[in-house]
């Protein structure tokens, strides 16, 4: 167990990055305050051009911030980028393996760059090849790899020195659903091993399925943050739709006065309820209807998606922003 | 120590990629060999003109050809770095604790070694034509050509890191290299040139390298010409290596 661990894996204050272009100054990251805890999977969700990659590059020592401060893996990013580098792994959007060499030689080379002796480097490469299921292709040139194999190798390169914090930039963009599910498994396995993961994504499903907490970023600013459930609850709570035998208006009058109902309306033959927590409201509703002798015909419980969150915060749907080119 | 170890690691990696395709050594030597076979014979009659340096056509031409090999052989190496920027390789290496200077030196020394191998082949090819060279002169000449290779490989990587695009890289690098070549007196000695051209040539660092190389082929190892040529190239190489290493530290894909 590493001792003297800092309280948080990442803490930033007013982190900012501007780029000077021909048409003036672009503020790619407009002052971000972040806190990522040890051992969690933290997601950065946002459309293309929102500032996700720029933030990641700054935190991974690749790009100096224009202003602001950051502690990464317990080290001061600005004062000791060299110390940060020893503790983090980084898997960029396009990977970073050379097409003309074998996956195994890339893993060995990477381990050697972190100071491993040749025998240790070969052993570590073999370990990663086994855990990441790369046996079939480890000794072939990287250019012959499938998309999923390539991405798993990229991840192996990032993990060679057992970093306590791993950055993943759009880890599943361009992968087929099967390979994506495989990558999710690998990321989840990292959490079990205690590795902190900071990932960016523009896939709602990915953020929802994988992340313990996330921040939604748009135009270089964090517009919302929390666990996926918290975020969705902040927007509208849950939605319960039900139908009863008989007069729908009676049912509406009945539920409207209940304290756990935030809002109720009639929608055709059904009643729509907005509640804070669907899982506790549904049983209450059943008991209430039962006590009044109303027979329930249909009942559905739905949750707002992260897209609703994004829509609420930015006025745009993330799905409409489209996937990466 | 760490710098040397890192440089060695990076060098090994790129050398092993290169050695898997040794055809590039041969391809790189074809052009200078053609100059040797198809152009140098023309100089035999020119060599009798007054103002032509001493030593015979081949002893005047081959040193220049080696400088040309160093210049053109190294200037194109930035191409593969642009590909590596796109593939994320540079970014991946920059996240590791590896020294930024080692990232540059490891690659540039691989290129330097390539040029030295090609130079040795070229010199061997020229002996049947009557080239004369002392062992000490050979060693110093190879050192000089190696420095030229290191200089232009570093500049090439530097330009590649700044432009990050093949379409602008090629015209920039070759447009810059051509006047350097023409004003160095490689093809014909600058002693035959009008005075304004000689003035331009004097401010071209490569013409001093060519002068030094010619002196070395005549066995004049300890002369001021040699010291001056080697010193100029060495200082420029150090500056280029430092600049390119800094660019490596800043590069984003």
C-alpha cells in the first residue's frame, strides 16, 4: 500500500487554458475546479470541442495551463510535472502505439522508459498481454490489430508502470458494441484494483454505466457534477406514469395532495407524476390506490437520462451534437 | 546518466525499427552514387582549370558529396515524426518520465548512424576511381559528416514539430536545403564563382564544412580550415539539438 497518499487523486483550482488563433483568443478551458477521489472512476462528459481533451492534456502534463493550479496524484502539476509523470498513465484518443512494431515490443519499451530492467520489462509485458487478452496478436505488428485489440494494447501501455491514476481520453470511440463492452470490463477491473480512472466521453451510456461520479462540461465550463443518479435526480426526479380503471381525474385529485408528489398531470388515459425518488414513491402510490379501492391497470417508472441533464444545463441535446468525426 | 540511458533506449527502439527495413540504406545511397558515377567524370576536364582546388577531381568532389549526403539524408527525417505525431506516439512518450532531450537525441543519432553507414559505402565506391584518403583523415571526415547529419536531422525534427503537416514540411525543408547546397561548392568549387557568389558562399556554414572535408581528404588534418569547419558545424549542431529538444517538450499532436 502506498503511504502518504493525498486526500484526493486530482484537485484543481481555476484551471484555465486559452489558445491564440488567427481569429483572436479561444478559451478552451474556462476555469475549472475539480476534485477526483482515490479509487473512483470519474467521467468528463461533453460534446466535441467542450474542452475535455484540453483539460485531460493539462492534467497529464502534456499542456501547460494558462493559469490556475492543480494537484495530480498528490504532486503539484506546475512545479513537479516530472513527479506527476511517474504516478500517472495516459491513453490518448488515438492511442500511441507505432503501427510498425509488435505489441509486445511496445509494452517492453514502455516499461523500460519507466526504468524497468529488461527482464522485469519482459515479465510485465507478458502479464499485461495475459490480462488484456492480447495473446493472439502480441507478436504481430500493431497495424494488423482490430480496433478492440488496439485499444486494449493502448491501455496496457498506459498501465505498464502500475500508475495510481489512469487518464483515458475517449476510450471507446469508434469501437463496435462488443469491443466497447470489453473495454468497460477492463476499466471496471481497474477500479477493483484500486486505480483511479479519469476518463472523457461523449457517450451518455458510457458515463452512466462506468462512472462513479462525473462532471458535465460545455464550452470549457463545468455545468453540472455529481453521481449519475444525483445528476438525473436534480433535473426532474423520476417519472411515474399509471392508469386506473375508472375516472382518471379522481386518481389525479387523490395523488396530487401527497407530499412525495412534486407535480402531477393527466396525460390521456394516464396520470403522470414527477417524484424525487421513484423507487420509494412507487410503493406509496400502490398503497394509496389500494386503500381507495382503485384498480391499477398500468404502471411505469422511468428515469431522466443524462441527456436530460445536458439538455437542461445547456439547452442542447448531447445526442444531437453527434459522435466524434 | 539517465540522459545516456534514455537516449540509448530511444536509439535502440528506432534503430530496431529501421534495421528491419535495410532497403532504406540502399535507397539513400542511390542518389549520391549516381552523382559519383554520372556527374563526377565531368569534373575531370574541369579539374585542370586554374582556380580548381588541388587533389584531382574525385578528391575534390567526394568530400562535397559526403556533405550533401549529410544535408539531404538528414533533412527528410522529420517526415516520419509527423506521422508519429498523428499516431499519438510523441504524446505517449512525452507522458513518460523520459528525458525530452533523449527523445530527440535517440532519434537523431539513429539518423546520424545511417548517414555514417552510407558515407562509408560511398567512400568505398569512390576508391576505384582514384580517391585517396589517410586513415586519420577518414576518421575526422566521418566525425564531421556525422555532425552535419545530427545538425540537419535536429533541424528537420524541429521544423516537423512546428509545422506538424507533411504538405508544408516538404516545400519548406527542401526549399531551404537547396540554396545551402548550391552555395556550398559541392557540385563545383566556389573558387570558380564570381565574387558576389563567393561572398554569399562564405556566410553559408556548409561551405566551411566542405572546405574542411576537402582538406581532410588531402591529409591536412591539423589545419585551421578543418578546425573552423568542424567548430562551426559543432556549434550549430548543439544549438539545433537544444532547440529541437525544447520543441519536443512542447509538442502537442
